């Protein structure tokens, strides 16, 4: 062999990092309406909220029939919606995922995230088995805050939501329609739950140095999607039952076996906790609570106060028929492209 050249070079593994909420947003992402008038309403309001929040770059719209922009944009499996939690040992942010009792997210995904650079974004798995859809972004969010961590936790809170309803009832509004979306579905009362919420807050508090008082309580109610049962109808209000089977691509089913006697839950009012955070602004679902007079909308007002007290300016969009009735809200229907240039490794 003549003339062969040899050169030594060192190779490095490039990490696959997820975005975290504190990164600056470059583009807000959603899915084009493709002639669907309901998605069109959502997009028009989303775009107005984007503009009002001061994000000047135009919406980036995928052309797809799947309106659930969040999972596809970051190439994570549907069951593993992620948010990054920046704890003291996680300068690149930390992934939060849902687990269903003993069932963890798929081994491939979990193992991948755990093995990267000795768990640089080591996932925290919160219990989501009490939810029909079962994603962590249905009850938790991370919000910027001027504290030592730079963030606090937004937590879905049934207590404050029930409080405003009870107050309205005492104020003589007991027979007012609970939801004010148009056209109104039948009134719903009773059966509100929230199993598992407190557990996740406790885990959060253990995993961060946040004080309980720093948690932002976002008034949210969950109701049973269907009576307890078995089979596909046990999972979703519409009985579509998607996700019970193994995917054609070999991905496991979204759900584990139903526990007899347990009803899975979903947000009763469009839930602003499932929002998209853009710096000190936040775009979430308009709750369509009961209207007490033309100026006050119960639930919506409480949600706005919650964010406002945390120094976050909330913008609200109508996602009632585009996303809410399908089991998701703004966070599920959008995504973000964020600035990842910060030298997080310098903090290691
Ligand atoms: C966008 O926001 C600016 C500044 O708040 C406002 O002047 C303008 O009218 C808004 N544009 C649209 C299309 O809403
Ligand atoms: C954040 O808090 C620090 C110390 O409490 C204070 O000096 C600083 O002005 C605050 N920054 C903002 C943007 O409020
Ligand atoms: C509110 O949620 C807690 C769990 O966080 C649950 O224990 C409680 O039963 C819920 N309240 C109602 C009225 O459903
Ligand atoms: C919960 O709310 C959904 C959506 O409004 C409704 O279809 C369902 O019947 C409610 N479930 C119960 C048990 O009231
Ligand atoms: C639900 O279906 C599973 C699997 O077919 C079965 O093992 C279980 O006993 C059923 N549970 C109920 C409450 O019918
Ligand atoms: C609407 O109701 C709120 C709270 O009950 C009250 O403070 C406000 O004055 C009312 N506004 C009008 C126009 O009646």
C-alpha cells in the first residue's frame, strides 16, 4: 500500500437536548388550518396573542392534518410530552415526562435521555395515570420567576377553581350555566376530581429548592371523561380509544390496563395550565367559565389573577372546539423554536 495518509481525529457525541421554557422564543409554531374553520379560529386568535405578547416573528405553520403540534415538533413520542425543569444540577434543563403507575415511557426514549452525558437532562417521571390523555402538560408548567432558580412551577389547582364556583353559588349564581362557550353544551355539575395532583407538587418541591409559597396555582377542574369501564370507551369522552394498540412502527400502546373502578379525567374548562410560555408572557386557553355579568367571567378571571400575581401577562385564545374537546389545549396545539445558544456547559 503506497501513498496512504493516516490522520488521528477525536470524535465527540453531540447531545440531543430538549428546549426549556426559559430560553428566548424565536418562533411560535402551530399547524395550518388546511381549510378547517375551527383550526382557523384558533390560529387567528393565537396569532393575535403572539403579536400582543410582543413576539414579532410570524407564526410558523406546519402543513399537516395532525393539529397536535407539540409532540411532532420535537420528535418525541406522543406519550412523552416534555418540559424542561432547570434544577441546580441540570444547567441544560430537565425533561419531565408522565408515567402510568408502573409503566414508564418507552425504554428506548427513557434510556436514550438517561444515558446522554450521564443524565444531563435526566427525566423526572410524574404520575399521569389519573388522566385520560395522560400528559404532564395537563397539570404542570414552568414559569419564569426572579428567584435563584429563575423559574417556578405552575400547578393545576382544583381548590381555587372550586372556591370561585362556590362563591358564585353563594352569590345567587347557582343556576347559571357552568360554561359559557357557544353553542353551549349541557351543564355539568359534580364529579370533579384531581387525583394525583398533590403528589406531583410534592415531587417538584423535593426536586427543586422552591418554597411552597412560590408555586403558582392555576385554577383548573378535571372531570371524569366517562364512567369507569374497560376497553376503548373508558379512555376518552368521545370514545375514540386511540392509543390502546401497539403502533405500526413498534411503539407501545399509550395506555396500560384500566384499573377497575377508576375513571380517568380530563380538563372540564379549557385549561390555561396547558399553555405556551413566551418569556414573561403566556398564551393559554380561554376558560369560558360562567358569566356573572358582562364584565366578569368566573374561572377565567381567577386564572388571569393567578398569572398576574406571578408577574406573568396572560393572553387567552379560543381553543374550545379545535383542541379542548379533543383532550388538549394551547400547549398541545403549538410548539416553539427557542434560542439554544446559551453556554449551559459553562455552568457545569
Ligand atoms: C400588533 O401589535 C401592535 C403593537 O401592540 C399593534 O399596534 C398592532 O395593531 C398589532 N397588529 C395586529 C394585526 O394585531
Ligand atoms: C431580581 O431580583 C433581584 C434581587 O432580589 C433584584 O436585584 C433585581 O432587580 C430583580 N430583577 C428584576 C428584573 O426584577
Ligand atoms: C382536588 O384535588 C385533590 C388532589 O390534589 C383531591 O384529593 C381532591 O379530592 C380534589 N377535590 C375534589 C373536590 O375533587
Ligand atoms: C365530563 O365532561 C365532559 C366534557 O364536557 C363530558 O362529556 C362528560 O360527560 C363529563 N363527565 C361526567 C362524568 O360528568
Ligand atoms: C379489562 O380488560 C382486561 C383485558 O382484557 C381484563 O384483564 C380485565 O379483567 C378487564 N377489567 C374489567 C374491570 O372488566
Ligand atoms: C359584575 O360583577 C362583579 C362581581 O360580582 C362586580 O364587582 C361588578 O361591579 C359587576 N359589574 C357590573 C357592570 O354589574
